[in-house]
């Protein structure tokens, strides 16, 4: 397998086209998968109902039908809107999602760009979506939109910090910021000298994992942290004035980001695309890697969406105090403990 | 952190509900494919027992939505006994209920002094055209077939009524 793949060395332009096409195809697909599996099916089961049943086999194509419906709708912009900014905002949010997929490794070589500072890149790019959200809120010429956008900005900045701090523990332990490097470190690691399951960092960085998932939940503006789009308070926040495919892009970006964040959590805490009993350098990972990563992503997404379907919305001040008074101090303590233990052992 | 046990319990509830749904089916029914029988006293549609109606118009006047339309004319009926006086009676010409206006409050059924109106649990009478929701006398009479047998009130309901404060 390796000689075959090694002989495939396309010119720069061709490899770029292939990468763009792959990311362009993967983003809507993952959003669709998460939407159908969790938003439609798991949520329905948790509420003792069946979910969509009519479109396609067991209603699995319902989201596709909804997407087509969104595309058919008229593209409306309000009279007072700052038209150019209004139309660009969803694309800025989506571009942040697309760029996140660049660094997510599906195996040692199945990665769009294997960056040495992958962790740093991911965290930096994920905060790009705030700009899109603020653009949407400001350009809509709507008070609810602006309120929602300001809430979103406050929330995303507040939860960016615990997210970064939670990840530092993993980086200290792995000694690298490359996402692939973290996977190798976990695969080759050992728990007190026992190499049976490698060393998935969820064992040592459990607090980090908890903080990361909580922060991801807030970054995605999902319940219980969905104040920016709180429909009972500010109608729908920054999405109020968006219709048709522009709203679809917001939806797509939210679920695709959920997938990629679950993927990053899987890479950093659950061992990524590698399974413990198979060496990370094995050629099998060309095929096995994406499947393993997908399974782990579904596991992490299940946790994210389980929390989403269980808890009601927090209050705005509770949201802020949860980040500043609880998560950030906890993350700092976690970093100190990790650093001390790293030096000691 | 006193909230933590409650938060974990909440996660347990949703997870348990998911397992229950997958194992023993959901609480819902897939309506057009399978039908759920409504309870006997469900407020589906109002039926008219025409023989009991005296065209007194009480229902039409009490209706908050003004969705009942009654027209009647008087006629002289033959005397009940030999040598008696001929009686004046009301002949019901029109009794329509516009179900596009009706809000199913049931006041007409409550106020009818002659037991001419009844609730029935039948509910599948939607129409393509909104005007077809105006049920005339004969249509309302057809609903009589679906009126369930009167069920006795549950024991002790009179005692409960007395407890209601006056003011």
C-alpha cells in the first residue's frame, strides 16, 4: 500500500484542488451526519418519540429535504441592512469551520496540512467565527441581532480562555503542539509502565477534558449555553434576519464545527485515529484511521449533544461566572499540577 | 457544589428515556399509519340531536365566537288531544356550526336546556376548502351516531365540587 501511495505525488496545484474538494465535501457531510444522528434521532429518543419517519428509509433523508427547502427560499435582506457585510457574515463563519478541518488528522498522512503548531492553529482559527457573528449582528439593523451578537462575542471570548488553558495540559504532557504528534505520544505512551492501552490523555487530563467539552459547548452556542440565540429572550439573536441558504450556512457551520471540535477532543484526549494495540506507524491506518477517528468523534459528539438535550439554558450572568470563576481557575490549577507532575516524573 | 448530583441525575433521566424508547417504543403513535383512540369525553366535534332542539337560540347567543347559525319558523301543530287547542311550534330550518370559527369551549353544550347538543370524540373532519368546515343540520345530525354512551361521573366528584370556594 505504501509504495502505491508514495508513487502518487501530484503537482502542487492538483494536490491543492484535491484538498479543497475533500474539505468541501467533508464539511456538509459531517454536518448532515451529526444533524440526522443526534438532532433528529437521539434527541427524539431522549424525548420518547421516533423523530422523522417519512423522508427516505426511516426518515434518514429528512435533513437533506430540509436543506433543499432552505435553498429554495428567497434570499431576503432587511431594508436598513449593511448589505455587503450582511451577505458576507455567514461565509466568514463557514470559512472558520472549513479552516478548522485543515488541521484535523484522520491518520498520520490523511491530513490536509500537518502543522507543527496544529493545536495553536486550531484554537486561533476557531475564534475567527466571532467576527462573522458580530458582522451578522451589526449588519442586520436589528436590535435583537445586535444583542445576540454582543452576547455571542462576550461568550466566545470568555470560553476561548478555558479552552486554551485546558489544552495546555495536554501539550505539556505530549511535549508537542502537532496534533499528529499528540496522537503518536498517546499511542506510544504507557500507564505506569503498562502499554496495553497506550496512554489516552483522558486518564491523566480528565479535568482538562471536562473543561474542554464545557468550553466547546459554549463555543458552539449550544444549550445550556445558547444565550446568543436564546429564542425566548432575543428571538433568535444574530440569526434573526437570515433566511434561506444564508441561514442554512449558519446551521451547517454550527454542526460541522461541532464535528471538528469533537474530532479535536478525540485527537487530544482519546488517542485520535490510533487504536492502542496497533502501532501508530502501521500502514493499516490509511483505511482504519478515518473509521477509528469517526467512531471516537461520534462518542464525543454524543456527550456534547447529550448535555445539549438535557439541560435548560443558563442565565447570562451565570454563563460568565461559570467561565471566569470556575473553569478558568480550575484550568490554571490543572496546568500547574500537570507541569509539576511532568517535572517530578 | 450542591448542583452536581442534580446535573448527573438529569443526564441519567435523558439517557434512561432513550434506552426506554429503543427497548419498548415511544410514547407517541405514528398518526396517519396507526390511530390512537381518543378518550370517550374528548372534545372532537359537536353533534346535534334535532328532535330535542326547540330553536331557543341560547347556544347561538352564548357562543363566544358566534359560530352557530340558527334559523327557524313557527307553524301550527295539531292538538295533542281530541278537542284540544292547536299548538305553535318552531320548525328548525337551519342549524350550522362553523368549525373554522369554533374554539371548542363547549359552552353551547353546557347551556342547551333540552339536551340537543353533544360532544363526540370524532376529530378527523379536516377539509381542503375552509368553507367546507361549515357543518349544516344534516351533517351535525350524522355525528350523533358517534356520541358515546354516558359514563357516570367518578365517585366523590360531588364532594369535590362543594370544596370550590364561593368567592
